[in-house]
C-alpha cells in the first residue's frame, strides 16, 4: 500500500514535470508565432510586389492571334 507521504511526493513530482513541459511548450509556441508573423510580413510584401507588377504589365501586351493562324 502506498503511504500518504509517498503519494504526496509522487504528485509533487508529476506537477513539477508538467510545469516544466508547459513552460517548454509555451516557449515553442512563442517562437512559432514569431516565425508566423515574419512569414506573414513576407507574404504581404510579395503580394504587394506582385500586384504592382501585374498593374504595370497589364495593358502592355496586346492580345493577338499567333502568326500561324
């Protein structure tokens, strides 16, 4: 039979391990959030660049039939 002191010690060990795990996961989430924000900024910049290039090239190329038609 498990003694009350042993049971309490076991629970304290589990709580400490869980607290450590939660802190590690929180740190990983914070790092991933930074990566997501950086990627979002890059995506926004590329979207703006693409739209600007699309506007510049939009009317310059005439739509004609190929020469072999």
